[in-house]
C-alpha cells in the first residue's frame, strides 16, 4: 500500500512540475530570436543621439570670429598701401578667407576651427549604415567630394555673388522709381529672394531648436549633420576668464562714472600733504615756466593763482583754450598780469 502511494505521488509531481531550466532557456531563445533578428536588420534601430545646440551655435560663431581675425591681419598687411584700396575689394577678400578655411578644413576631412573647439565634425546622413556592430550613434562617414564642392559653392561663391549683387544694385539705384522697368523688376525680384531666404532661415532655425539638426539651410540641403568627433570629450566651460572680464568691465564703468564728478584741483590739494616732492629745489621750480620749463624772459602771472609763466606760453594757451587752467594748480585762469605791472583781463586779444 505504501509503495502504491509513493508511486502515485511521484507520478503526480512529475506531471505537474515545470520543465528543466535548460529547456526553458532554449524555448525563450527560440521565441525571441526572430524579434532580435528583425530589430538588428531594421533601418530604425539606430541609437538616437542628441548634439548640444549650444555647441553647434558656438562653433558657427567661432568660425565667424576666426574669419574676422584673419581679415584684421590681412588689413594690417595692406595698411601702408593706398587708403581705400581694400574697401573696393572687401567682398573678394572675405571670399578668399572663407575659401582658405574651407580648403584646409572641410576639403581635407577636418573640422573647421570652431567645430574643432566644440568637438564636432560633419557626417553624411545619407550614407549612414545602421547595420553591423553595436553603434554608439556617432559613427558614419564624412562628407563626399560632391557635398564638399557644393558646400564651397554655397558658402563661398553664393555669399560673394549675393554681396556683389546687392552692392551693384545699390550703386545703380535699381530701387528708384525713375529707373527703367527692367531694373525696377530686377530690384523687386532681389528683394523677394532676400525675404524668402530670411523666412526660410527663420523656419530652419525653429526646426533646429526643436530637433537639434542642421543649423542652416546649406547643411539641411546637403544632409551634412554635425556630430561629436569624440564620444569621451565633454564640453568643459571655464568661467574664470568670463569672471575677470565682467569684473574689469564693471570697474571701468564705475571709473567712467565717478571720475568726471571729481574736482582735480581739490583732489590735488587733498593729496598734496602726502606728496614726496617737498625738497628745497621746489622753490626753484616755481621760478620756471611750467609749460616750457625755462626761466621766463618776459614774466607774466596767471590770475588768481599768480604762478609765473612766459608771456608767449601763457598767451598762446589762453588764446587756444578759453577755459585754460593753470598747469601747476589747475585753477581756471581768468586774467594775466605782467610781473610788477597791471592786470590784463583780455586773455584772447
């Protein structure tokens, strides 16, 4: 009886127990394997990445500053030439500098100076392949030769042609109502193209702020996206220079506000007790003209302070500056008197 119960209970446990652990893993793998394969081959399995919008905007501003620095150095080179010579060829100079930056950065698969400082590079979004090994979201080929050439044509050539067209139309006065109908229509067309471009740029800016891709129309048309060059480099911002700049800026503004309110003569009289120029030779200096530092041949006194001057020195200063102040005490000179003579109140005669 006991053997029968034992066999019955063992058969019940065997029939109600789950399968072995090895069998469960095999079943789970077989059920999930098709899903893994479909997700690996799916074109939407790329890891979404978020590129800082601030980094992209800062990179563009840094490129503009770099171009401005190169232009400043170029202007200094031609500073000894005929004045106004570079003004006639300013558009050509800007195009040449932009071409140099493009030639030694984008054309040779290197980031621009601004992109390099912000750890960014251009990636061709059309050729991005998501299959293969596990991605970090930053892989992808650089720009093709076709994209590089069109980038140069749009940024360098397009900007140069548009600048020249605007200057030529303004010089020819296409916008005047007295011009020929053809010139008037050309001016209206230029204005419409400019308005359409500004509207499209503003729309692209809104889309860029929402998605973080393609900061301008050229990048969007060429599908050239900015991604991080190195995934292990963070955006390190040092506020030390900024703090120093703010402190000195506020200090200079405070000085510009307070200095005009101070009276120079009162400050000099206040600081005179602390002055170190109290030697015996100071009385001898009082005998010299404070302008030419020589012994006056024709001695005149500035009134009311009665300091000694040369006649011609005091006369020319009073004639040139009606509100002339004494060079020694900064008191306003209201009249001049010959030493031992009468007062001459007409300073500018």
